[in-house]
C-alpha cells in the first residue's frame, strides 16, 4: 500500500506576502482615521471661533440697534462725536468718509450708558470694561468701529469689525487647531435720539 502525504502549510514567501498586504491595509486604515480626527479638531476650532464671534456681533448689534440714544464714537474714550457725516473737500454733496474709532457710547431705554471699546492695540473688545470674548480660547486682532451717515439728519450706520484667532491648547502645535475668522457687520440704530 502506498502512503499519501499532504504537505499542508504555507511557504515563507506566502507568509511574507500576506504580512506585507496586512501592513499596507493597516497603514491605509490608520491614515484614514488620523485624517478624520484632524478634520474633527479643525471643525471644533472653527465652531468655537464662530460661536465667540457671532455672540459678540449679536450682543453689540442688538444693543446698538435698540438703543434709546446714540451718544457717539470716539478715538480716545473721552470726546464723543454723534455726527458721522463728513464732507469731502471739493465735492458737491457730502460723501461719507469712513473713519475708524475705538469707542462707541449708547444709552439704553433704562437710561444706563454702555461703552463698547476696542483695546489700545485692537486686541480686545469690552462692554463697560467687561470682556466680550472668551480670552482663554480665542484672541482678537484688528478690533475697530466705523460710523457713516449721508447727512446730519440721517441715522448713523455703525460698523463693527474684528478678527478672531483660535488659541493653541497648551503643549500642542497642530495645524488643525489653528483657525481664524473675520467678523463684521453694520448696524443702524432704530430708536435713537440725538
């Protein structure tokens, strides 16, 4: 009787090929997971910026829009001008020239005055000295206000403009944690007295 033997098993070459394929597939899967996590961090950073910036714009816009009185804008915080119409020299009709200011003063219907102010270097924004941004997660750049009106009898249009940058968490230097956004709006007071 003849003995039948089966050589069942894998050769070293077959094992190396399977191992190489497993490494390639594993690398691709890990790469996909890493990219998706980075995208998630980027989305979180942008969402934080948008929440901070939109909250500031909404709060200031509502306060200015529904103010009882527009007291004016100022560059130094002491002398306020409420007439923002400026005539261009040599022009037949007044043309508004947007100037930048660091302070806006309004009076609410409860007769309390509110002063919105950009810091000296434009890196902060406050309402009666209380910061309007979360300084622990974002930083501000280029805070400024503008005021325009076609004639002294028109209501002024107040411009609010600033940029926010996402602060890096302590000990990290990842690009996905960096984000910046520009926020700007124009507000016309509705009920203002002069």
